[in-house]
């Protein structure tokens, strides 16, 4: 009887308690996030979650590429029909990307904030392309809607709503193409003014063929090399064995005064290159030249910040002198061999390396299925170190000893001092 009488009071008390207990507040949307990144062959690779058009969510790796306005993704991310144009197919982009819990719209649901289409390679390249582990990139057309900070020394990537990120370091006004977010920085080489793009998605820097050849002819004392080795071995394209490399003595890039900048000759179609940037340009600076900096991109105010993070130089061309092409099946074909002091840098002949051989292993570690960055890490080291290469030719495997060499050394300071003394005395 007492329990029956108390039951209505208990119900009323529970109802009152439910009304007085505050409901948990919904989590506010993140306005700024910082996530770690992996630097793979000088490319910034981050973890992201994608919500696809069929409602499913996938956890994948993404390549931060502010130098490309197009969105690329792997075949497994292409939901629904795709339309092929030559070697690539047009597909619907994922709905959104989550970086560290912050939602980044992709598919253009917000006017001006997304991309209309994504590209998928029609010839079965995966994830985005051979030798690259990312399944999607984060292009300039997306990044331009945010504040961005790439902390190369700390391996941290920050993305924030405009005005939410405090930038440090020296800054410069830049030109941002309003159509695609590509950036050009006012620069000087040999006291002549040029526009150079900013592309942290590119492993190496480039100069136009005209400017490269002019500097190369004028400065025979600057270290030069033929053959895209190390960070210049970007994709294994057919022109890479003949691609010219050089170290530029001094280069002013906005507020930065850089020395011994490694550049490759850009031999592509200059008109298309300039159309993408939205004006005349003499080339671009890639991540290899900026690895000591925190690079801040304030798109809303057309300003770039450079904050020095360390003072020592990271060895970039202390490698075995091979030029490689990553294949669709995970193998690596040897496209060429660079010279060193006028001689082939790797043994050739019957017991040496041949162009067309497949690189099977380095120091006994198989390279099949590795990324291009992982293979170049295996081929790098201190000059004089020996690497054991296992190559395959016509079904037969050979073992070849090759040395790590110091390619493309710094511009000789002694020669520069003598030149300056002559100029001063004349």
C-alpha cells in the first residue's frame, strides 16, 4: 500500500527532474584545426574522412596541393557514372571532407566554395597516381576559402575559417588568381623582377625554359645536372631522364632571400602554365626550397607569411643517381642514370644497371608497392655510403653495388667572393 501511494509522487518528481536537467549542448562547429602530416617525397600527406555521394564515409590519405586547382581522386571514391576524356574521367566529387573534425564542403553545395567535378584516371592508376599513397588531393580551389598554415619543420597542417588563424613571420602581398586560388609571389633573380608561383604540392622548384637556359649559360660555375633524380624525380615522365637541374646562387622570393635554390627546367607549354596562374610567370617555388619554414596562406588578404622554423639544410640530392618510373602494378622501372663528374653514377654494362631494368630491392628491402618517396628514402644517405641494388632484366635478377653521391652541390662561395671583389675593384 505504501509503494502504491508513493508511485504517483515518484512519477511527478521524475518528470520535474527531466524538465530541470539541461540538455547537452550540440558541439559547436570547429573553426580551426591542426593535424600532423607526413612529408612524403616533399609532399604534405594528411588523414581525412570523406563523405561520398552515396552517404558512406571513408578514411583516406589526402595530398595538400595548393598548386593545382583540379580535384583528383582514386577510382574507389568515384560513386556513380563517370565520363572519360582521354586518359582521365570526370566524376562527381565527394560531398565533404573532414580534417581533424572540421568539415570542408567539396561538391559545390555552397556557391564558390566547392568544385564542380573530380578527375579519376581512366587507365587504372591508383590511388591517385603510381608511387603516390594519397587517394584524393586538397586543391587550391578548396584551400582558397580558408586560412592555411603548413609547418614544414613541425610536420603540422592547420586549416581555419578566414580570420581565425594568427600568422607569424615576415609577409608579402601576392597575386591570387580569383578563378582558382593559384598564388604568385613577386621575386627577383639577378636583380631582375619576376613572378614565381607558390606550390607546396610540388616536390621541386621550376624555372621557365627561357630563364633557365639564360642563367645556365651566364653562370657555368653554378652546379648543373641532367637527369631528374631525388626530389626532381616527380612522376617518371618520359622527359625526366633529360630534364636539366641547377642551383641558383641567390633568389629573392617576396621577403625571403634564399641561396643555393635547386630548380628544374620547365619544358612544358608555357602559355597553358601562365593561363592557370592568370598572368606572366617565370616558374614556381616548390616545397623543397621551403622545408625550413612555416608557410601561412592568408587568401582573404592576398598575403603569404614565412616564419623560419630551423636553420640547418636538409640533404636533398645525396642519393643514388637513378631516374625511376613508378608503374601501375607497384613496380619501379629504371628510366635513366645520371652522370657524376662526367661519368655514369651507377655501374653499367653486363653486370651493371640497364635502362629498362626493374628495381626490385634496395639493400634487400623489396620496393614493390612502395611509394616513390619511400624508395628515394632507401636510395638516400650520406655520400660514400654503398647501396645494394637488386634489379630484374628479362626474368633474371642481378645484384649491383652503387654509391650514394653528393649531386648538385652548393654554389662555390670562394668563386662568388672573388667575383664580388673584382666587381668592387673595377
